[in-house]
C-alpha cells in the first residue's frame, strides 16, 4: 500500500531515487487517495461506536457526527 499501517501517519510511500517527475506525481496521487480512503473508513468506524465508546475517546455524538460529515479528502 503506502508504506504506512492504518493510523500510523508516517512517511509517505518510498520514492525510488530513479523516479522521474511523472512517477513522483503518481505516487503522491496514490498516497493522497489511500489517505482519503483511510479517513473515510475511520469516520465510518467512529459513527459505529456506542455513546460509551465515544465517551472513552472524549467525544460526544455531535462531535462524531460533525467529523463523519466531512468529505474524505478533508483532514
């Protein structure tokens, strides 16, 4: 995938030194797509939590709803 585990937020995919500008651009686009999909998945999981689970994270239902309403491309 992108060289990161779910929720790691580490460095993006390693770019080979021989990669040209087009390849680097494609890698950046791929990484952005993977990040957006991970955010969408995390937001769905957040909405699936019970009120008690949200409270354990220090969140209320309205905060979880507000976060889940964001488009996947918005951090």
